[in-house]
C-alpha cells in the first residue's frame, strides 16, 4: 500500500506555489529530490494533476508516493545519543559534525544510515545486504522519516518517524508551526537589548549562492525571538526561538544583529581567543505532540564545546 496524505491548502496561498514546492517547503513531507525518487502522484479536488501545477489556495489535495526513499541507503552501526524512542518515533541528541541525510559527498555516516541500522536490528532482520537487495529495497517500510533538519555543524534534538503515517502526522505540526523549538547559541559580543525579535526577510546571496542574507524587500519572511541568558566577557549565551524555519535562519539573523555565532565558518568573524572554535549552535529543546496525542518536550544539555567557553570566560 502506498503512503498517502490529504489536506486543504491554506486560502489565500501567498505567494502561489507549484505543488512540488508546496509539498517540500510547506508540508515538508518529502524533499524535492524525494518527490522525484518516490514518484509522487497528486489529485487536486479529485482530479489528477502534474506536480508542476500551481496552487492558488483553498484546493483539496490528495497525495500518494512510493514508500522506498532511496534504494542505496546503507544501514551503518553508528553510536547515537537517544533521548526517547517508542514504536512510532525516535528522538536523538545529534552530534556536531553528523550529516542528517545522505547527499552529494555524504552517502554514508549520516543520521539516516544510523537510524536504518537501528531499526533493522530491532526488527531482527539485520544482515549483510547485497547490492541487488539494496536496489530492490529489501527493507522498504523500515526506513526512518526524518521530520526536520539540523545543519551538519548544529548539534541537538532531532526527531524521526518510523513510518510514513507518523511522518505525515509530525510534518503537519511543523507546517502549522505548532512545534516549539528552542536553540542555544554562544555569540560574539552582547546584544544591546536583553531580549527581542529579529524579523527580517532571508534571501539567497547573489555573491555566493550557497549562503543567505537579510533583505527588506526580497526573500521569505523570517522571525526569530532571542533572549540573553548570560554574558562571559566578550561572549554571550542566548536562547532563540525561531518561528519560521528558513535555511540558516538563526545564523543569518544573529549576523544581522551584529552578534554572529562563535565558530560560524560562514557568517561569523574569526575569533582571536577561540580561533579553532566550531559552530556554537545547539538545538536545546523540542516540544510537539506525539502520535499518542500527548505534547512532550525533549531536551538536550549544553554540549562540552559550550561549557569549555563558558568555564574559561566565566572565571
């Protein structure tokens, strides 16, 4: 049976979006690459449409797709710091440096590889698969559905679903922005205001298409709340609550604020005291409703790299 999902598009939909972009960016059920790989099929108000169809708002959409995500995802035994796990979900304190999903240059060693190994082992069907078995999708239905993303160098709480039904259930909460996410960041300097909001559009940089910048007129609306918890000499510990989920949002917003994250190789400034610092951004709390309909908050303590700076500068 193919996984499926149905919903009504918000009305009005501003701006109008192609159906494939709506699925990837708003619903977040499948990524753009997964939409192609899983052969997404769509019906709009009961009529079959192409995934390139432009949505205007108010439409009823019914989606279905192939369950197998990627025939070449290799299960790998990689240690994980598991915060919570049941038959529907798993919550992990992701280590800094771990890529979430396989991609160009990162086919192995990812969180997805580790989760697949864990699921196969728990089901008692772990063995050395042959290339033909990989391509045939021998473990279809056991693949983890990672609901959201963390940058490679961001550590902290991340949740994954063990089946597509749970994936759709959790994805709907991210779409409706009912998930409460709290990040901790060690930044350079101290913001003038002890707490506030950063509301700036984020757009891809014209100079470097892999990075982003703020804009008054272009890009997508983005909102981040911040609060200064403490200051340690030239550094400050902030808690941040992003209300939107744009790529690199917190990093770009803090650079705009004039307090880039310590150790940020893209948006930060070289630091004379901690020249070898790595990105000091950590997903500290995640609160959402589990399939049991119970709202639960998961926490990951500040990592060692934070404590080293705090203890050194706090003397």
